[in-house]
C-alpha cells in the first residue's frame, strides 16, 4: 500500500479553503486530470454521495465518490468505478490556523502490480503539492 500524507498551510480562512477544495471542478490541477461532476451529493452539492469523474491523459476515466463530508472540517472519498488502484481512500482534514487554515491530506491505495503503487504515489504527490501551492491565489 502506498500512502501520501501532506500538510499544507494557507493564508485563507478555513471556510474559503474548504469551499475551494471541496468543489470537484477545482481539483483538476491537484490531480493532473480533467475533472467532471457526475452527481451532486445527497444533501449538498459536494457532500456525501457526490461523484466526480477524473481522466488522466489518455487513460480510461474513473470515478470518485464522497463518502463523508462535514463543512469546513473533513472530506472523505474513495474510488468507486474504473480504476486499477485497489483499497483507495482519500481524506482531507481542514482546521483553523490563526487567521489562515491548515489542510492534512492523506491518500492510501495499492495496485495489483508490485511497486506500481509507489511509482503512482510519487507522481501524484508531486502534482498535489504543486496544485495546493496555488490555492491561496485561486480560492
């Protein structure tokens, strides 16, 4: 199993950081993917039950479903369709940090091919860190 564990601080308050990063369409730069909303959540647009489709380059698209969300605090999701990754889970924890905010972002997954999970994790972590560095400017 590969594990990505990133902590990122933002100048923006937690409400703005959460609002930006919980919006599916804003996640493309983080994942280096084209992101399309498939379904709104059960009780809110980006809440539990919402589904996004991601397409990375020429690879087949896959879907992620939000399984748990609490405004300004947490988003949990997992891949639910079309990916070679196994046991995937993602969790974004948001907290206030002075007048700004902090995100702790953890993703775990495996693959059927030994070692492939680590290769994917290296590229994904690099892309996420690069995308998170632009949040203060874009949100």
